[in-house]
C-alpha cells in the first residue's frame, strides 16, 4: 500500500489537532470545575442534572417560603404573647379590684391603670411588620385594623358604654405554600383573635376583648356613672378569663405551626444538600482524574508533535 506525502502530513496534523483538542477540553474542565460543559459531553448526565436543578429550584422556593412563614409566625406569636401578658396582668389586678375593702377612689385608680393597659393592647393589635403591613388586618394589611372611636382624644377618652374599637380589616388569613402538598396560614385576622372571643365551651361570647375590658373599666371608674355591682363585675372578670383562654387557644395553633415549620425546614435543608450532592456527582469534575488526563494528553501531544516532525523531515535524498 502506497502512502502519499500528503496523507502522512494530514494524518500527522490530525493527530496533533486531536491531542490539542483533548488538552484544551481538560483545561476548560479544570478552569470551570465542571466535567460536563455541554449536553453532548454526557447526554444522560446532562438530562439528569437538568431534572435535579429544577427540583432544587422548587425546593429553594419552598425553603424561602418556610423562612418567610417562620418570620411571620414568630412576629405573630411574639405579639400575641404581649397581648396575653397584658390580659393576664389586667385579670390579676381586676381580681384585686373586686375586693369589698376597695374604696371608690381605689377602684378609680385601678381603672386608670387598666385604661393604659387597654391602650397598650390596642397598640399591639395594630402591630406592623417590617414592611409596614398590619399583621392582624387579614387581607387588608395596608389598613390599620383597629380604630378607636374617632372622637376619642389620646391617650384615653373612649365614650362610656359604647362600642369603642372598630375592626377595619377582613376575615382573611394570609398563607404560603411550603411544600408540594401543603399551604400554611401565616397570619390570624384580628376579627377572629380580638372580636370573636370564645369561652371555654367554644361558644362566642358576643363581646370583643376591648369591649369586655372597657366594660370592666366603666364598672371600676366612679366617673363613668356605671354602678359597681358584684354580679356585673363578676361577669366582667369571666369575660376577661374567657379572653385569656381564647388567646391561649390561638397561640397554641400558632405554636403548632411554628413547630411544623421547624421540622419541614430541616427536611427541606436536607433535600437541598442531597440535590447539591447529586448535581455535583453528575456534572462536576474529579480533579484527580482531570490532572491525570492533563498529564497524559500533554505527553501524547508532545509525542505526536515529535513524530510529525521526524516523519515530515524524511526524504529519499537523506539516504542516497
């Protein structure tokens, strides 16, 4: 078989170019840290890596939602805790006010103290998050949910016996999707928390927390003109006790959601790690193997170049 000079030349240059491409490819892999630089490098791994990336993206969104939900619920729980503390303090002081030894003047002083606590509760009910949105307004989060009688003068001038605090929000609860199959409420609307108080039997009392407390204050305050009677004051104490129990139920629900958030966040973080590991297994570079291939390709290129040089210098005249 005759081999022409051009065939020898083409074969030599082709071999050199092939080794140069191999060397260039492994250098690209080492500079990017990726074994699979394009789908044609490994079609099966590329397809699997795409699926893993999509799953990882969905999981990241769930993780973001879990973080946001946890933040919202923590603020909600903290605020409810503050309201519960105020209610508990009001109840304890109010029990003292029912003592027969208390004079009208002493009850009047207690009424002034409870007025301040009521104002504090209204402030807590109008709590805003970091974005300035009201957490108890339902879907109307840009609107202040609890509004005192517009004729009132701060810090306290609510009319005796009137409905003193109106709710301007709605009955909606905000929610976030935290997994493929679960959506969780991240808020409690103010109507259910403050206006729709339920007793220990689960029945609606028909009195908001604010009205119940204002009624107690009116009974204690000699200036209100509302007579102090044991029966009326006992009912006011019962209403306050029902409000405390109602709030405890709401907080228990929020606490259960927070516990669920914790376990689901842990699970989502574990999934994120596994997705990262699997994606790395599919497309990332094994540097030990890459260094070995780099050395081999360099040696092969040098050998191909030397062989081409020596072959291209051969001539019949060299041996005549």
